[in-house]
């Protein structure tokens, strides 16, 4: 099996494992922990996205900053951090255009691909298992499911334990309709005791 085939296979195994846990334990998200939110400093809200120039780019940046401070839908903005009682901190960057590799999986011709960086930090006292952390996304006003893209450069995700005081980063890419202007990204710990955190990213 090639590296490109292993990545989506790992994703399916994680999904299957989560389904088994639900079936055996009958666990639900009721009463699950909501993450605390730390807003990104204005200078950092741009994340790792592509840089623009000119008046149009400045207007877009101003709008993104406004969305980050005035968002009332419960979503986090690019650069915001979700923190859980375990000490796990999750930060999602701005989305940037991405060109999938020749043998990529998940990209549809005619769509646009975007990548983002997820940073984990363990500020707690115990190690944190990162293996079941998953990302999903929806794109555009209709909220169409955005397929995750895997190729030889992106899509590896997180693996192993994150020790106290340590950070880990991983890049993800998603496929979106060409007309989409937003990407809603959800990060789920799949531990059934915490609520997923959601970021609303401007494309």
C-alpha cells in the first residue's frame, strides 16, 4: 500500500474506532466540556495564510479582524486558541491556497484546495494522546462537506503522545467549491467528554 493510500486508510480506522467506542459505551456529548477561548492578537490573526497587497487586501484583512472580534455564532477565528481542562491548547491558522500533489486523494477538478496549520500545546501536567484528534470541514454558504486532501506533503495528522510543555503542529488541506468564501473547520478530540471546537475561516 502506498503512502497516499495509508493516510485515508488511517482516517477511516479512526472513524471506525470512534463508532465502536460509541456502540460499546453508549456515551454522548451531553454535559461535555466546552473549551475556553483565547482570541488571537490582532498582529497574529492573519495566521500562515497567503499575503495580499493593495487596498483590496487591506479591506479584506480589516473585515477578517472584525469577524474575529465580533463573531457571535460561537465559532473561533483564525489564530484563536481553544483550551481544555486537560491543558490541551488548539490553534488553527488562516487558510491559504494549496496545490495538491500529482497523486493526491480528495481533490476534485474544478474545486480549489486550501491548507491550514493546526498547533497543539500541552500546558497540563500529564501526557495527551493525539492519535484520535480529527478535523472536518464545510465550505461555502450552503455548508457543503469539504473533503480532506491527502498527498505526499500533507494530511499526516497527529500521532503519539504530547508531553507536558511540548507543542506539535500538523498541516491539513481541504477541497472547497471554487465559489466558496468561507471554510468552517471543526477539531474533535474523539474522547466523548469534550465538545469539538469550530473555527470560521475566510477564503
